[in-house]
């Protein structure tokens, strides 16, 4: 297939199942031949029909999934299907809704998808959109939801001023007691009230054509492109990306070891003091003759029997230095830790910064790569969730937003 060009009509039908998307495909002459490699996409609900002058894309309803959890996958499937069919432009978006005040959340999700079609398109996607209501009344819910989304995306008001609104009630679905049946109005008159006969598809088609005037000349360019996520290996159009990515990165040290601070040195861990290395020697006692008057008196009294002497004279000394002062300071300086001379080599191995002995348990952790303390900012980065240190080359680990460059 050659793919759609700007001169080919490509109608995209968006809305919940049962709101008239498939019926409208027949109004545009949808053929039984589906475009693409398969009749349906991964969700088994996206079908691209060939119509006169182009294509009609019938999409699944966003509320058709279990508790809306597959909305993102529905969007990706629609984009992938259009890429598969090489569709580059959308000329008209038919947004099928019902006037239901409870459907506000659904309206917003569908409006957000419609906005995503024009992500890289400079024009206004709502100029090429028609809100189609199955019934004879159109509520403000869809338009209000779309205005809210458009304002958030573009920070502008009145972006839906050119958006068409087509209310269509099939005559065949009316009861015989309905006022439109009872009045017996002509088809032309019925059409003014939004009532159309399924047996007259040309009238419905003409109404659509009136709303689509000018769409073909100003199509919505999908502008599919390939960009690389800065957090994971995803490299695709952001609208096609799978939701799994990596969380924000965190710094870490990849190779931590237990060490002591500083280098090993041999030293004396304590101070030195003065001491005598040998003991104090006391000299031999010498008895000397005492010729003092007192001594003579003793001798006279004792008739010369006693020969008193003077008190013993003791001459001691420190053996190491022959110092005769028993209370003299030590002649040598030695260390408390080992008793060696203060000029002797160290007696213990210690670390010069933390002062711990060699062989004791390490006192801190450092990174082998950058040599920084493990508490300091890491020298490498990794995913905060899965701890993968090469997240940009691996698939995402958790359902979070990608970080695609803003263009």
C-alpha cells in the first residue's frame, strides 16, 4: 500500500462502543477490505477501512477496557496501526459521545488522546474535529472537557470555536408513539431536528460533508518521529512508547572496601620518660676509730673494754651512670610502651591518620574507584528503583513517565 497523502481523506472515529462509529463507516462507504497486514490490531478492535478517496479508522472505546487500565495501550495501538498503514495525516476526527454527565472522566481521556494526535502539529486539532451525538440532544460535557484539556495544553481559550457538532437520531430506532413518527414529517424536515433515516445514508453523508468542508486542505499532520528517552533504552515516538521507564537516578559508589585512614607506619604509640637502666648500688660499710670526747668517756667507764667507732659511712652509686645521688633523675630516656631507648625504632605498626593498630578492624568504608568515603556523593549513577547502573541501555522497570527531549 502506498500510504495516505495530504490529498487523501483519512477519518478517525473516536468514542465508546455502541455510539455509532461502525455504522458511520458504512455511511462513508467502508468496504469489506481492511487496510494493513492484519484485519485488526493487537487489541482486536482497531480496523482501518478503505473508503472513497481514503480511509476510515474505527478505534476501540476507552471505556471498553477493564477499569480503564488499558487506555495507554489503546492509544499506542491506534498509533502503531496508523504507522503500519503508513498514514501520515488525519483529515477529520469524528468524536462519538452521548450526553451523560457521569462520563466526564471518559470525555477527558478521549479529549487528551485527540490532543495527542497534534503533538507535533502547529495547527489546531479541534478545527478538524466533529462532536457526534447519538440522539437529539447535545450536552456541554464533551465540549467542556475538551476545552479544559486544550487550555491546559496550549494556555489558550476558545480553541473549540470551529469544532462541529452533529446530533443524529435514527428514525428507525424511534417508537411508533414518538412525536417525530406521529407528525409524519418529510426527510428534509426531519433532518432539521437531527433525525435521519438509515435508509437514506446519502443525507447523513451530506451532513457530514458540510461539517468537513476545508478539512482536506488542512489535515492534521501526525509527524511521527523517533526520539531517545534519557532514562531508558526506549527510542520511538513518545506517543508510541511503552509506559515502563526508570525512576530518577541516584549516585552510588560501585566498589566499596573497608579500610583504615592513612598509611602504615612503625612508631612508638606512647611518650618516653627518663629512668636509670641499672640499680642503685650501696657501698660496703666501713668502721672508723672514733676519737671524740664522748667515745673516750665510754672507754674510761668501761675500763677500755669497748672500743666505740664512728657511725658507718656508706658510699652508694647508680651502676648505670655511677651517679652517687640516689634521687637523681634517670640517665636514659625510654618509652612507656616498650621500655626501649627513645632513639630506638618504633615498636608497633599503626595507621598514621586514624592511629589504629595494624591488624585491627577497619574504621571506615571508601570507594575503590574514586577513593572517596562511602557517605560522599557517588561517582556513578543508577536507577533509584531497580539499582541498574546502565539504565539508558535497558528496558524500564516501573510504570513512570519517560523523559523525552522537548522539541
